[in-house]
């Protein structure tokens, strides 16, 4: 049953659509990798001496990290849904989801919060000994969102150029 469904989807899905589904899978994978990372001597002590992670994935980094992942998964559902018999056509929605994911990830990227210097000082720690930066999972998630957005643009252009959408035969 499952093999037949995959074979049917494979016959009807274009390469561009497969790229959109792959981008969602890549974003999901990236969501479990470091999106925010601490660096500096304090982070080294946390990693080495205490055995504590000095990073968080998308699911622990707030709304602006996990919501774009969900948007890209929704885009993949919109790509696959018409092939499974659902009456959903979502090339435009795919583009909106992917573009929104790109924008939200960029906002997340430029607003990575720095550790609270006052709180670190209160704990007797030097605020210069720790800094926060985007992790490589965020970069991978951003690449997945851009890939999905570009694939959606290519698909939308193809749909608009098709004879069925222009009325020409």
C-alpha cells in the first residue's frame, strides 16, 4: 500500500516539488541542531566540566526558531496534498510559507539575545567570558527556507506559463 502511494506520488511530483519536500525535511533535521550557541570560557566549563550543552535547538530557542520549521513542514504538506487526493492547490501558499520562514529566521538571526551582563555579574562571573551566537543549525534551517522559497518561485512561474493557466492550447 505505502509503496504504491510513493510510486504514484513520484510519477506526479516534479523535481521542483521534491526540492520543496526535501527542504522541509532538511529544516526538520536542522531544528534539532544548534540554533543558538554560547561561546567563551564559561561555555567551555559548562561543556567540559559540567557536561551541560552550551547550545539550544530550534525547539528550545523560542517562537522565531520553531515556527519557521512548522511553516516549511506545512509547505511540504501543501505540495504533497494534491497528490493524495486532497482538493488543495497550494503553490502560492507554499511561496508565502517559505518566504515567511525566511523572514522569521533572519529576524531570529539578527536578534540572538546576549547573556544578561547584570545577572552574570551577580553570579560572580565576568560578562566578557561568554557570548551568544547563531549556531550552524540556524544556518542550515535558513538554507532550507531559501531553497524552499526558490523552488516555490520556480514552480509558480511554471504554473503561470502553462497553457492551462493562460487559456492557450
